[in-house]
């Protein structure tokens, strides 16, 4: 009982609360109504026209949103507003003339101060002129053509401009690397308004537009099917669909029927279709045909106000249109809502001034249908100015006019999958493609497709379409080939009369076939030999390449060099051969037969430097040894000869003179090390020159050919002819050839017979020639840069990037080496003097470091010796008693230098030896006195020492004039002196 009483009390309380709320709402509604009534009675009504299609859902949607906008706006602002918009609606009857007639009636008869509408760009194109003439602002919430803004300063686009989505479309194309795009658009002002801007934007990202498909707004099923079959026969598989929803749905349905919604196709819808997808949702067949398509859709931020308005609008729309069930609120309805509020705000800013029209008195009042009869709005210009200043946060986002059109910048990337659309990403001007709008991570600039979510493509596959295919029902690729190649190994065309067919082969053909096999898809083609229209097969390579530009060939395969002038009309793949133009000349071998070959190992500067250092080292050793070493004393000629002999004998390490000075020993040690390296290097280089075959080119420079008027060869019909003429060669000196055999014959001929001294041509040709005759010819400078051989395709061909990647795959995999070996053989036996270094000739640059070390060591020794000598003889310089001049002091020091340094340990040693010799002589004399049996070997009884006074002067010794010994004792003393002078020990016998 107690619980039952509690439940009853709670129920009663709830009922009372609900009743109280109902009473409050009733009173508030009565108060609002009373307030609106008061406001309406006091506010100045401003007549505003509305031109829409009453029978179509777009018109019904716009009308309901505009009515709710004014109701909501004045409910919250009306009590303090002095103006109030009054809507005067007219039916455009979905017709251009009907829209123009409705606008004319509103301006002339109703004298509206502004017009909202019309719906389509075609209708607005006429109404804009009327608004300009009457100075009545035209505000459209659905006309998106860009040209309308430039037509009149009284036209305001309260919707996005169609070209604002172009960057989102091109970002999508760029993200997936599609190289060709085909726009499919409706044939009216709306469809044509986008295409010029879209084409230009696609070209900026290197995406071509090979074809534009135009569909009439009134096209029947057969016409649509015919156009789709035309698209199906093309290579491009990426289509941008820009048309109204009803026409676009019919086209996609037909595309599904004929197989154009299978794997490999891409369909991108512009925002008019994507914003109105809801009306197609109830049609399952249409939605099934749209599976896998992408779309650019206007992004509308979801807010609480929008959710509340959507619920209220749905109730009102169903009450007003009970027969329509599949319509949902979209961006166009929100723009209509915001446009009405913007106009109400602008009118209020203008105020309650003179809103009348100024009539033209020159026009009769009875001419009520004449375009000249309506007047001009007095406040039209002011209203335009206020509209440009309006800015508020509307249901569709931030509302403001920039250049009289709505500033819309964010788009959704949608993917139709199942029964509805799925957002896979967004596009903003700041970040480009992003997966989430409020993501803190930056977008991936390297791989844009990673900025999108997973996409289900047509054919229910997640594999990204490559964007183009060779149509199975289309023709094979017509590939032109040179009917005659410069070398048959590169391209060879043979006609088999027995089988009545043409056989085409060669290195270029095999490379192309290997490249095609490495593609991830099949490619059907046929080779067609190139011949001029008159049947002449001697067309140049430039003529052949130009045929692709003319559309006569789909591609060209052969030994076609990538050149700038050719690339202006066609696209080349990456090169599949080595590049460059080089020169081939005969070689000769005469080094080993040259009698002066022994001079070849060293350059002249090294020979001269070595000789100078031999002389220099000899001089340094003489300076250091002259005062202390008897080997470096004597007459001047003897001293010079000894110094040179000592220095040059170190070359073979045959020097016999002793070196007693430590400074001289240091210098000689360093010099012997340098000589050792020089002799070993010289020996190795000379050995190489005498034993290895030395091939030298007969010509090493183009200037030699020009100077001596030599003939030069080039391949017939090659661009090298222009290169040679540009270098200054007269055409009379240029000889052509067609094969390697003909080139060999030209080299064998004499100059008078038309023979050549050199040939300039592309590296692949010359490499093949050297493979056959490499022992007699060499590749030398100069070398000119080219880009090698490439395959030719039309401008913007989607095959170019795929073929280029396949070329890299084939060349890196080693397949081209196998093909080279098949056609060229083992290409190894040739001389390349462009990269060869002359290793047999030694230059000063290899040894200057050694000479530097030797020079520093020798000069250091001289400086130390000079310092020590000057210090020892310092009394000559510092003696104040001497009155000699500086020059006399220098001469005095030179005279002292020329004397023996008797204080040297070498002369001290000699003095000890002399003392020992004299002691031995006394013993001999004593023996003679004691015994007469000691006899010398036969010798003169007297021995005289004759000394030339000039010699004494040179030696700096003070001796007495020579005299003859007259006694026995004197004779013995002379013998003793003789013994001392000759440092001989006397031989005697008992």
C-alpha cells in the first residue's frame, strides 16, 4: 500500500510538471506572436523577389529554407529591426525564358529591391543583365558558373564557385599519378564554365586532357551510349563527371551496362552531383551503377544549431510537401537559408530610406512589357555595398562574400560504397589532402595517397587503377621503325618475298620487347617500317619522329637519339643506351722503334730538374768537404770534376770519394734516397715502353683536322652533320657511310680518294665499330653530350612513365647485357683514349715533393756550415784594429776558407800518422850507423822536392824555395820528407 501511494504521488508530480511546461510554452508562443505582430505593424516592409522552380525539389527545398530563415531571424531580432523582408515568389518553370520573364515582372511591376535566385546558371545568365540594368542585386544560392561574377557587379553568388573545387580534383589526380584525364560534362553554360580552368590546372601537374566528352542536356539513351563507346575505345580510364544529378545518373547507369564500371576505371564526380546524392538513394539500380566512384563534396561543419534546424526543416517540409519523401537537406538549402539572413541584415543596414524606383519619363506607361520601361532602384548600390560587408556564422559555416561570391574552401573526398557515401578524406587550401580535418599530424607530401582512407574502386577492388589501358576493342599500337638503320645490328628490316612479309629485328627491337614483357599489363602492337608518302624509304629520323606528332604512328622504336628539337613535339622515354658523341681515329705503334725511346719515361721538365739537382748536390758537397777532405782539394779543374763525378756517380751508387763531414753525409743520404726512387721509377717506365705495345692515336684534336683539311666521316642522315658544320667543317670535307664495313673502307682510302682521318658519331655506333676493328682504332676526345637512344611516344602519353620504369628494370636486371652479347658480341677489345691515363711517362708533378725535401736539406746544411764558419772567423769582422773594407774582409774570409782546416780531426789523424813515420826513420838511421848491411831498394842517391810557388799560393802554405840536398844527411832528410809526402813506409831488407 505504501509503495502504491508513492507511485501515485510520483505520477501526479510528473503530470503536473508536464502541464506546467505546456502552459509556459503556450504563453511564450502567444507573447512571441504578439511581439511579431507589433514588430510587423511598425517595421517597414521591403519587397524581395524569389525566382525558383515550384515543381522541382530544388525549388521546394529553397523556398522552405528561405521561409524558415526569415521566420527564425525576425523571431530573434525583429523587435528592434526597422525593416522586414517580404518575399514575392515567381515560378521559373524550369526554363530560361520563364526565369527571365519572372525576374522582369518582379523588377518592373513588383519593384522588388533584390531577387533571390534563379536556380541554374543558364537562367542566371539572363537575369543578371536585368539586375544590372535596374540596379537590383541578384543573389543566387545554386548558380555556380564563374563567368557570372564578371558579367555584373550586382550579382552575388551565395554558393561556392564551381572552380573552387578544381584544386581538390587535381590533388586527387596527382595523388594517384594519373597522367591523362577525360572530362565528361553537360553541354551548357554550367558545364562549360569549369572545363577551361580544369584543363589548365591539370596541365600544371603534367596531366593531359586528350579528349573532352560533351553530353547534351537532352541526350537520349542511344546518344549517351554512343559517346560512352567512344570513351571506351580510348586509352584513358579516368573520367571527371561534371553535370546535373539526373543526367549524371543516367550516364553512369549506361556505363555500368556496357562495362565501364569494371576494374581499371575511375569516375570522379563534381560537387553538384555529390551534394544531391540523397535524391538517388531510393533508386537501387542507380546506386548500384555508382559503386566505386569518387566525388568532391562541399564540407558543412556539423553543429547543434544545424542538427536542430534539420529536424525542424524535415517536419515543415513534410507538412508542406506530403507527397515528397526522399528529399534531404543539403548544402544548397543551407546556402538559401544563409542568403536570406544575409539579405535581411544588409537591408536593415541600409535602413528605411527611399526604396522607390526612379522611372524613365521618356517611356510610355502603356509599354509595360518593354525592357526599357522599368526604373532603377534608388538604394540598389547601397544594398550591394552592405552585402559585401555582411559576415556571420551561418548554418553552412562562416558566411561572407569575397569578390561577391561565397568563400568556400573545404571539401570532402567521398567514395560511393554500398547504399551510401563514405568520406575517405578532406581537402583544404592549407594542408591539401588530409584524412582528418583536425588531425595534428602533417600530410604526407611524398605519397599523397596515404593521406586518404581505403577506397573501394569500380569492380569492387581495392587495387588503385593505373588510369589507362590499351583498349581490347581498340586498334593495336602502330609503332614506326626506321626502314633502314645506320647499323643493322641496331635495327634491321628485311622483306621475305617467299612468305610475303616483313621481318624486323635488331638490338632496339629486342630491348623494346623485353621492356614490354616486364610491364604489369599486356600491350598489343605492330611494327611498321617508315616510308615517305611517295614510297621513298630514305626519310630522316626527324621525319620519322614527327610522324608521331602528326598521329600517323602511336610510337617509334629504333636507334632514335633523344634531342631537344625532337622533344618539342613528342615525349621520350628514359634512354636505354649509353649516351654521347665521340671520335674514332686510327692508331699507330712506333714507340719501341724510336732510337730516343730511353728519354720517353721522363718528361722534359723532370729531366731538367734532375740534372740541376745533380749539379746542386755536387756543389753543396764540395762546399762542405773542401776544407777538411783531401779528395775535394787540388787544382780547380780537379775539384770541379771531382764534385760532378761524385754527384752523378750516386745515380749508379759508384762514388768512391769519402765524405767526412756530418753535414755532407746528411745531404748525401737524403739525395741517395731520392736517386733510388728516380732510378727505380725510370727503370719500370722504360721497361713498360720497350715491352708493352704502345698504341697512339694519329689525331687527338679536332683542331688538327680543321688545320690540315682532313676528311671526317659521319653516319648518313644523322644529326651529327649539323654538329660538324657548327664546328666549322666545310661540307666538302664530310663523308657519309651507312655501315661499319663502309666506315672501315673510308679509313683505308687515301685522302685524295675520299678517305677520312677521323669519324664522329654516337657512342653506341662507335662502340660496335670498335668491337669489330678495335685493334686498329681508338676512341679519343672530343666528346659531346647527348641523351642516348629512347623510345618515342606522343606528348602526354601515359605509356611514357611505365615504359621508362620498365627500361630501368630491364637494364638493372642485366637483360640488356644478354641482348648486347647477342647482337654485338663480346665488346672488350678497343682502346679508349678519353679515359686512358699515360702511366708510362713520369712528370715532375709526381716527384716535386722529393726534390723539395732534398733542396731544404741541402740549403739547411749550407746555412749551418756558413754560420759555423763565420762564427769561427768572427775576429776578422769584429777586430777594431783592422782598417780593411767590408769587401777586403770578405776576400780574407774566402782565403781562409780555401786553406785546410788543420784543426779538423781528419788532419789531426794524418799528423799522428806522420809522427809515427818519423819514429820509424830514426830506427833506420840507427841501424845504418851500427851496421852497413841494411840496403834500400834502388833509388836516387839524392831526392829533390820541387814546389811551384803558384801551387803554394793556391794551397796557402808558406814553404822555403826548393833546393838540392848536397850531403848524405841531407839526402836522407829528403828521403824522409819524401816518405812523409807520400805516406809510404820504406821497404828494406837485411
